[in-house]
């Protein structure tokens, strides 16, 4: 297992990668799922043999409050139905940490519970915020979990210019679940998980 990285260069590289994803032309994406809460697109990932997913939807709240609910902290476990535990292993600065979290089984447990150790970084972006992360090979894998791996991923949240009480939330996710899994099951789960993320988040922000 690796030691913890120097946070500053990793944070800078991660931010640059996410900004690059954010500038990918619309024509390169294919719609994977669409609901009233969000649209999910995908394209082949440059990082591994699966897909890079893009999710986007308008959320009725201010940018800071939305990002507070998404980034590592006390809110996330309360509302995210996929996340079953979360521990902050190391805090570098207020906006930069290493966290370990676990996810529930999915698709009638075809996808067993997973564990991730992620470097997380939150920074300003245009008039809003970007919270992003990448997995690290760090720490012992706990029994009863498969260790998954998040390639660079993150959420851009910016206020709508004509409606500042609403924000446009755009996510880029590329998760390598690892273990013996049919790729079709992974693809089904990813699209549904991202759509559910928006509906769960919206409910949490209204409470």
C-alpha cells in the first residue's frame, strides 16, 4: 500500500483533469438515462476500460449548501442511500482530506458492498465550487469488502445566472468497482445510482 501523497500537486492535477472533462464537447457523450431530476451521459473512459459518466441537473438551493451536502462531512451519510459509513483518515487543510467510506450492495447484491479510500479536494470554480476526488491505494482493506477505485471524479456546482436560488450541478464519475462483475451490471448500476443521487440530494436539501 502506498503512503499518503503530497496534497498540493495532487489537488492541482485533479482540478485540471476535472476542468478538462468539463470542456468535452456535447457530441462526444451518449445519453445513458434521463429523469425529471437529472440526465446521465457516458463516454469511454481514458483511465480504464469502463465509462466516464456525466450527470447534470438543476438543484433548488444555493451552491455552498449543495456542496456542503456532497463533500466529506456530517451531511453526506444522512442522505446518500448508497453510502453506509465514512471516516476522515487525514485532514490536510480545511478543503482537503483523505476519507474511507463503504457503499451498500446493489442490484440485489450482484454488486457486493464496496470500500473506497479517496483523496478529496474542494475549491472555487467560476462563480461556484468544485468538489473532486480520486482513490488512493492506502490502508488495509477491511474484511467483507471489495476495494473499489474511483478514477478522477467530481462535482461542479454553479448558481444559475437568472435564478441565483437554483444551481446547476454537473458530476463526472468513473468508478472501477473491481471484483468479478459483468460490465452490463456495472453500467446499469452507475446510471441508476447517479439519478438517485440527485433525487436523494433534493429531498435532503428540502428538510
